[in-house]
């Protein structure tokens, strides 16, 4: 500890050096003893009631604004896994999806309620699909995705690390189960173009998937999983794979398929041509197609607005309860007689 020197005279008259604590030491001592100056506001009943009331008055309007913004988003959700099954296979859906001789093409129509302004986001939604399963999440090799066949240790990709005694690129269960349903859209004016570029995170394309790594020996075995990959395109440009490899945290999730960059008018009849290839029937999953717009708040999600409103209403209710208690049972501020030990002393004296 730093000390400041000082001279003091002893009884013999000789000067004796005395060590005094420095200013820094004093401050440190006061800090450790919690004696530094600090703001200690007294939470009086009036102040507490005012804080809760202001919080409620602020949160409720903000919640209403967020709720109205969310409801202004135009969204259409279409479940197609039940609609796109032939009548003969309604009782045995697994046999239908596994039989390659049966056409999986399907056509559905949607009549738009209101105008949808571009950009219109196209998502596929899967329910009861646990991408967060520990074994599923671990079955990948990030270094192989970045360096390709140069990286040899792909034991983490089990049980899909090799095929026909050759390594698989990309390996692992996540890539093997790639979603492979396809969608195209027609309106009265003609076919709609779907932009499928830049649907993934830029950081994933630039830093997690190699621009000189190409698919190799992928889906080349008797056990075929989901979609296939173009072997002439590097992984950094195969954005379907990049989107799918960012696993979802919940069993019900949406993933971006593409973006329609044209406005759609109200009462427009939208024809959807899709291929119902992906097997969700084996585990009781659901497949949905989602068309949605967005605004300054994002997509259609009422949770934020409802949370603000609920918090604001609770704050106002608590403020009213505190105010009634304060009026019915007034108490002088800083009255020491209400302290527990003083009340015990009073009871003992009686």
C-alpha cells in the first residue's frame, strides 16, 4: 500500500519518520467499506406509485402501436402437406411420400384478401421438427464446410460421414436432411419471379462456407435423405443449404425460401405449383407455405405488443392498489416506531 512520508518529533527531540496513508489508499479504504458518496433515493409511497403509474401510461400506448403495426402486416399461411396427397394414399401417407413412381406435383390456389406490397417474403414452415436435438445439431463439420476435402477429421458427422467408402461433402445429418420441396407462383399476368439470392446471412456465406468447396459424393447412397446439391456450384453460393444449416431452436420454425419483388393486388388469384417431396409424415410433422410482407417492426408477431400492454396494465393496477393502501393505512415517512425491533420492544414493554 502506498504511503506518504511525514516528520514527527519524538519525546527525545529527534525527528522520527511517520508513514501516513496516501489519498489513493484512503479512497480505496472508503470504497471497500462502502463509505463513498452515493445517491440513495428514498422510495416513498408517492414516488413508488408515480413510477408504476408512469410506466403503465407509457407501456400501454407503445403496446397498442406495436400491435397495430403487427396486424397491418399482410400474411397468408397455407398448409399443403394434407392437401397434396392423392385420395388413394390418404390413409397411408408414408407409403405415398416414399414411392418415387408417384408424382409429387401439386397445384393450389390462394385468393389474396388485401394488396401485398413488395418485397413479399416466401417461407416454408415445419412443425414438430426438432432441429435442436443434440445428436442432430452435433452431426456436422464446420471446418469441412469451410475447407472441403482438405479437412480429414469428420468423425463428428456420424452417421453420415462417408458413402461408398468415400467422404461426403457436406457431411452430417443436417445437410443430409436438406429441405427439398419447391414452389413456383402464377398470377393472371403471368409467372412470378422469386429472388433466391441473398436469403442467407452474409456472415455465413463469407466466413462459414468455402467459396472453393464443392459438393462431393452427396446423396449418393441407397439411403437418400432430403434435397440434392449442384456439384458445380460452391457451397458459399448454395443458399438453400446455408439457410437450412442454421438450425432452429424450436420445433416449429420458418425458413426463408425466396422473395417476390412485385406488388400483388387485392383479390388477386395466386396459383401455386409445388413439389411435395419432403417426408414429414414419418414423424407426424406439418408443412406450410407462408407469404408475408413486413414493416418497420418486422413480420406479423403480436407478442411484443401484447407484452407491452400486459406490463402496462399490471403497472397501473399495482399503482392503484398501492394508492388505496396508502390512503387507507397512512404512515409517516421515516417513522422508526414501525421498525420490527421497535415493535418487538413496545410489545415487550406492555
